[in-house]
C-alpha cells in the first residue's frame, strides 16, 4: 500500500492536484531527498529560522503551529503524506510559524536550490508546486472559518472529514479508518477547544453512530452522516478527481 | 498522570464521560474543568431563567472529586 520511495510519495500527491506528465515524473524521481525519522512533538522548523531546504511529509502527521504571547498554542493546519508544509520557505526566507511532528513522522528534506533548478527548467512542475501552496492557503481559509464560526460538534466532525479525505486521496487509507495517534489536547489546540470539550464532542459523534474509536484509530462508520455533521464540502481541497474519492 | 472523567450537563441532560482525560494533578483537573465549563457555556447556554450548567469530575475509582457549576438568572426589570 505504501509507496516504495520518497519521491513516489511526492509524485502521488502532486498528481492528485495537477497534471503531471511522464517526463515530469522522471524529473521528480531524480530529486535528491534526504529521509529522516522524528518522534512526535519535534519541531522540524521554527519561527525565525532561515531554512535552505523544504520538506515533504513521507509518513505521519505534521502540524503548523503558532504561539500567542502568553504561551497558548494554536495548530493552524495539518499535513499528511505527500504534503510540503514549508514550500513557502522557498520564497519567504524567514519562517513565520513552527512546523512540528504531531505523531512519529518520516520526513524527506529537499534543498531549495534543487527545487529552484527544477522549477526553472520544468514549468509544469513549477505550476504543480504553486498549486500546492495555493491549496494550502485554501485549507487555511477553511480552517479559520471552522475555528471561528462553526460550533464545536461541527468543527470536530469537519476536521475528521478533512483528515480522512486527505489521507484517502493520497492512498494512505483505503476505507474510512484513519490511524490518528494525536492527543485530545492537540486536537483542542487545532480546534480552539478545551481538552474536556474535545473529549465530549468525540463521544457525541460516537453516540450518534458517526464514528467509532479504538485506541488511536478513528473509523467514520457513517461517512455521509459525518460529512453532513461536519458541514464538509471538498471544493476547497481542489482535487483533480474529487468524484473518485468519496 | 491519572485519568479523570468529566461528566457534564444541565437539568435535563446528563452526559457521562466514558473516555476521560489525563491530568497531572488536582490543579490541572480544576483548570481543565473550568475551561470545559467555559466551552460548555458558550455552546449550550440558552436564554432560560434558572438554567444550570455543570461539570462534575470523577477519579479512576469513580469517586466524585470536583463540581463546577453556574446558573443563569434572567429578570425583566420593567
């Protein structure tokens, strides 16, 4: 099920959002990617850093995070396999947020100069990377709406729908069962909710038969019901073939 | 770290916590309960005189150790 090489993970993701041709695939396969494993809650890059590389998530769940002046954490987005959370670092030299592993994660580092060279020579690949950052921005817009305006129950259902949908679209899960070994506290930091309320919302979704939880696994038992409960519309994820992935 | 169960509700509805939340001690239980009550209030408080919302915490033995509650008074002054 898992792709064999780190460039395959990247290629698969780019293919879900843009038209990548065979010649482009060969170029992408040649990108030097340095793999590294991290435990959960490791800062991969910190606010203020000036990285000379970007990274692709190969396995695990990664989050971009910001801290308020009094130390409260807001997780501002999730990233799954194939995503490049800090691709904007290619053009914005100083990091304006932290990007951390939320679960154990395997990360592939790609030097900025390597990405620049490829983008200069292969416009379709440059376009694919551009689309990727634009879609990340669309995900942020949805995130703000979710956290700012939706009730906690809808908010929780929405984030579960997004994670399951994104994991499915890059082939990480075949059904509606996602392994999400993240704490209730981390979910609270993502949703702007207290841990106690996160706990309550998960149980309400469970009681209504929409999800089942075993250990760190979340199973969407009633996908259509969860989509409805979460006010979830996939338009903002801009997949090329959204119809294939329900 | 120990697991604590945060039951919650109002006069009509009782929600029993079957999963629980891990907390490092009583101070953290109290803080978690208070933050939970704020979220509960934001979501569930209706403009009904006398409405009461509460969070009640049990430890792993099932003993009740903390109750936080608030109630709303609505009075027409004219």
